[in-house]
C-alpha cells in the first residue's frame, strides 16, 4: 500500500529524516515523501504529516511542536510504530535525537544526529536539496536496519551458545553448535569465566578453529593461555589468540598439548 508522507521543505533535520526512515523500515507500505511549505493549509491528501501541520494526534499528525512530552517527530513516529520495548538500542538512538531536537542535550560533532544534518545542500530551495533529503533517509535507514539485524544476530548467537557443548569432554572448552561471530558477547571472563577456549567447525573451509575468549568484551586481554606455535597446525596467530587445525583430531591433540 502506498502512503503519502508530508514533511517540510528547505533545511531538513535529523528528526524528520529518521521518522521517514523508521516508516520505511518498520512498515510494509511504499513510503512516498512530499516536502512542502511549512504554511501549507490543505493536508488532506497526505496519510501522515511529520514536523508540520500545527497538529498532533498520534495517528496522522506528528508535529512535535504541539507535543509537550519531550519528543521530536522521530520519537513520535517511533512511539506510533510501537517497537520501543522490542528494540532498546534503537530507542536509545531515538532518545538522543529527541534530546538534541528538544534542547535537552546537544549532540556531539560526530554523533548520528550531526552526521545526518551534513546531507543538507547549500541550495536549500533547489531539486538538489530533495535529492540530499533522500540520501539522508537512505543513510538513516541503513543505520537503523543494521541495528535491527545486529539484534537479531545476537538473539541467534544466544540460541547457538545454549545448544553448544564441551569439546573433548573438557569443561573449559566450548564447541559451538554452529559458528556465530557474536559468541564473544556471551563467552568472556565476566559472563563465562570457566570457558578458556572456543572451538568450531568451519564447514566451508573444511577445518577446525579455536579462539581464546577475552577477559572483557572489546579488550585485548585473553581469558586463557596463549596458544603456542605447533607444526601440526595449519595456522597459529602470533598473538596466541587464534589457531586453525586441518581436522577435529588434530585440534583435540593440539589442545591437549596446550593443557587448557
């Protein structure tokens, strides 16, 4: 279904850009944006009116200037969509947009809010400005979509960890039921201090890999012994955090020698 969205022309801001991106991402509708004058009186042909109209009803009109709850048009559309509790990180991002737009907390130079504003053209009344608005929406959509996908991957990773088992009957070594790059969010010294190595089968490369977990997520300090060089292994990283064996038996023998 097509939805005609009206917002103001001239200089655009992060809140209406993000509001449009949210509608594109979280609805199945074909979103068609009309950038019109602030003082346009007849808004009857539009399905949703964002940041203009001098009205707020939470259904069609989303002019946050008429809303006293500290939300920008992005926050109002996010509230309208009803996913605030499902995607906490996006809610945090929208709160930053709201706070900047309503004067609660100014965004820092390289934060999302100011990155979006950079898309404005110097020729605000030209067709180029509409093209720049579309590019800004695409940027916002990409950021938001990546946050959705990332959350879904973390949920998948949690399920993979739950289905994983010890490797070679060693309770300090976990073998992933399938590989996920997000296992380190759940296996580190803070959340699983007893796990000193994580093993998985790379079915595409037809080998077995091992990595030593970190003490804290985002650090470089390992929660286990550094892996040592060994001629039986296909590869051992110089830092000692990662190694590759040609098969499962080679990996078993290698880790036994490591005395993990």
